[in-house]
């Protein structure tokens, strides 16, 4: 019986042990699942944070790459456009050269044909002359008892006397011609020497073009309901023209200073990208301040170039303004420097002070820097400015009298008149528009080519001289002067032109023979 209880106790103990084991195992499994779920939840939160951060970093990197790509694309596009323009220009130049070569080949072919015709004509005339000489010899033999050798000696002696007389006459005429042309040649040499100190001039314009990176920026320049463009025009005082021209806008103003300030300001705004009325006013004010400093630097550079010192700072600034002032296409600052150099050369030759001459030459047109703001002629304005800033009476009188508006009181003033005229009237100093210039040259050549007997006409020296080649078989030497006079009358009647036009008619006769 005891054994049975023991067995029952063992079985009950085993059952309880197994039940407690199962219960413990379930609790442990449930806790493991809870821990696993917590770990998974934390991992999921961390992974979402990592993904969100990675997404933000990726978007930021993508934006930076896109901006960098757009900059590189814009730069490459500009380079390609510039390269395309250069290639187009090169193609145009090559085409012009090809047309020129073809034209020259045609002219050479025509000349070769003319030479052949003239050669054949000369050979025919030579044969005729030989026949006539033989006939004359026979006649002389018949009417004279002279032998052939005696007749030949007599003819040679007669020809020698005639040639000696003609030679003396030609020498006398050439000496007279040399005397007449010597003064003119000397003037030409002096003019060419003066031109060696001449500088290039820019063509006058009232419009500046500002390139844009793309056409989309035009909308930002205009602004909502045009507020940006109105603010820009109000701040700068220029007209901003936005049309269909690709990647460019135009600035129009008769004041070159305002136009230049507007051009620089617009360039800064486009580069900055922030375009609104407040920013526009800020940029324009800052640009004006920087531009004033630039004007002084330009004036200092001009004064240093012509070796002028101790100028008043305001005169330096006014000189800088002349860089942006033009007259008939001639840059006012370059013209002033050129007049200063010419007056310095004259002064050195006349043994007077070159420094005073250069100073008067450099400042003679100073009134042009403000003549659009102050009433009066630029000479009168210049004299008042020079008096205000302490310049000497000699320099003042040179500025006031260089257009002979007031009395010339010194040799320096007279030199200013001469140097100003030389600088303004020399070939190439004052330019017309290219189209008008070419049209005038063509018209000049057309007028002279219309006369009978003219072979070719060439307009040279910027249209100040026309050289006309005539056909010697149609125009005689004594007719050349009359032909030049008739051309002069027709040019005066049919053309409008600056200055004078020199007409040179050239007739050339060539004698060709062959020694056999």
C-alpha cells in the first residue's frame, strides 16, 4: 500500500514538474516574443529615421548636382555660341576671300586678253611702220643722189636733234612740276608723321546690348506687372528694351554715362539672380559709386599717358567722363589725348613749353563731359570749368578759343586750333556707319566710271581721294585735266560728302618691242 502511494506521489510529482516546466517555458517564450517585438519596433523606427535622412540628403545632393549641371550647361552653351559665331565669321571671311580671288582671276584674265590684243595691234603697227620706212627709203633714194648709208646717217642726225630738243623740254617741264609739287609733298609728309601718333576711335552709339544667360531671365527683369523694369528705368534714367532678340536686352539713352551705369547694374542683377525694386535701387546706387571711382582712375590714366600732373580731382573725373563721350564716332578722350600729343610735337619744334601745350591739348574739350547738362557751347563750358578748378589763363584761353569763339591770346591757343582740326579731319578719325560709308564709296566710283574712256576707279583714303585709270587709246594727255574738272563738277552736283575729295586721273602709255 505504501508502495502504491509512493508510485502515485512520484507520478503526481512528475506531472506537476512537467506542468510547471511547461508554464515556465510559456512565460519565457511570451517574454521573448515581447522583447523581439520591442526590438523590431525600435529597429523599424530607426530605419524610418535613416531612410528619411537619406532621402533628405539625396534630395539636397540632387539639387546641388542639378545647379552645378545647369551652370556647366550654361557655360558650355555660351562657349558653343561663341564658337558658332567665330565659325560663321570665319566662313564669311573665307567666302569674301574666295569671291575676291575669283574677281581678281577674272580681272587677270581680262588683262591678259587686253595684253594679247595690244601685242597683236603693236605687231601689226610695227609691220606697217617698217613697210612705211622702207617706202620712205626708196623715195629718198629716188629723189636724192645719197647712198643708203648717207641717207640713214642724215635721218639719224635729224632725229637726234629733235630728240635733244624734246628731252630739254621734258626736263624743264619736270623741274617745274617738281617745284610745284614739293610744297604739297612736304605737307603730305608732315601729315603722315602726325598720323603716327593717332589712335583708334569707337563708333558713336546710343544703344548698349546686355547679354543674358537665357531668355527666362527676361520675365524676372520685367517683374510682376512690369514693376522691376519700371524701377530699373527710374533708378538709371535709361530705357530698357526687351524684344525678341535671343538672350539679350538693349539699353537706350543719349547719356553715355547713365547707359554704362545701367549696363553694369543690369549685369550684376542678372548674375546675382535677386531682381526686385529694392535690390535694383541698391545695386544702381552701389554701381554709381564704383563708377565715379572708375572715372577718376580713367582720368588719372589719361593724364599719366600724356605726362600731365597736378590736375584737380574733379578735372580727373571729367576727363574720365570723356571716355564715354563721342562726336561723329570719334571718342572724346582719345581725341583729347591725340590733340595733346600733336600740340606737344608742335611745341617742341617751335621751342615753347611742351608741358603747357600738352596740358592745354588734353583739357581743350573738357566741356564736352557736361555739355548735355549745362547751357552753352562746350568751349565756353570748358573755360568756366578750368577757371573754377584753378587752371592758368593760357590753358583756359586754349579751351575757349579752339573753335575761334573767342579771341586767340597765345601761341598755345593757335596750336590748339590746328591740332584739333588735324585730329578731327584726318582719314579714319570720324566715321560714318559702315553701310553709309560703303554706299558713299561705291557712289563715288560709279560717278567717275560713268565717263567715257575710264578703265577703273579706286576710292582710297576713306573716300577723300579717287584715283581714275583711263584708257590711253581713248583719252589723250591734253584731255586729262579737262576730264578731272568734269568729274569734279559731277561729284559736286550728285554727291554729299564731308571735306574735300582729291581727283587723280592717271594715263599710262607703254611702248613694247622685242630684240631679235
